[in-house]
């Protein structure tokens, strides 16, 4: 059941969107007189709750190690925005026909949607680019270090990086082999990925798992606590930029 709950939280956020969806569903079911319109907007996705809120489905997905961040896209099959728009249109139509206040009703609904939503254009979402690549400087510096070090030794370049870098590394250098990209694809990579996100990173275990998967380089984040640090004969320091430190796996 926890898996299903996490899916809902990832999609619903503060819950306002789902409340509007359910309210619009009720409005259409009550006010819409044409059965074909009720079917198209309100009842076309009736089967989806049997999947979305089904604990058995959640148990199966969890055992298959399917990340909730991916499976949450199943909620995209719900006609949420169409339903809200149509329900609002029915309210405006009813207000105009009964009270001649359709314009006022439309203004109230629109303002309600504006205040209930989250703004996209904010300082957090739009910041000045650090470079012409429009990627974090740390990505460019660390990837350049890997390429320079591997080029001088002619060795393998495969690297394991924290989430803050792995998301962007291949955008800068598409030839760089990675243990994982945005998300890991197998069990070993998942172990490395998860351990690198812990507040206290067991570096020895991370190194061992990464080495088994053919990694030559490991990037660690200094903002996290490091434990079980191997010696330089196993993990050799190459360089650092900001809070990221690059090591070569010997």
C-alpha cells in the first residue's frame, strides 16, 4: 500500500489538483444531460482507479523494482485537465442561463485556478546560465577531468556520479559511459545509486559495487558524510570542483 500512496503523493502534490478533478467529475455527472458527453469526459477512465489504487498492482510493481518516479506517469491517463475545463464550462453556462452571471462565474473560476496553481516563472526555475552549454559548471569540470585523466592513461572512462551530476553528464559529453543516467537500470546500479544518496555514504561499498560494474571513476559529494574510506591504492584522488571530488578506481 505504501507504493500506491507514494505514487499518489508524487502526482497529487498538495492535493488541490485531485480535489478539482473530483469536483469537476461530480459537476459533469450531475449537470451534463447528454450521456455521450458524460461518457466522454466523466466515465471514459472509470477503469483506471482499479489500477491506480489497487494494492495488488502496487505490490507487483514494487517487486519488479519499478521506480515510482516512472510509474507515476500512469496518472497521465486520467483526463484531469479536460475534466476540470469542461466542468468549469458547465458551471459558467449554468450561471449565465439562470442568473445572467456567466462572466462573473468565469472570472471567479479562472482566479481560483490561478491561486490554486503553482507559478512556473520563478527565480528558482529560471536562473542565469553559468556557461554557454547551459549546464552546471561542476558537470563540465568533472567530465573534463575524467576525459583528461583517461586520455593520458588510455583507460576506461565509465563513471558513477551523484544525482546532481549524472542527470547532466551525458548532455555535455554523449560518449561518456555511465553506470546510470537519470535513473539506474539494473540491481547493481540501483545499489550504487541509492547508497550515494544516503546522508552517510559507505564509500568502500560504493567503490566495490561500482568496480564490479566496470566503473573506472567515482564522484563523491563532500556535502555528505563519508565512511569506510578505502586507501589510495584502491581509490586515488584525481581532482575536485566545488563539493564534488573525482576518484580513480585502481
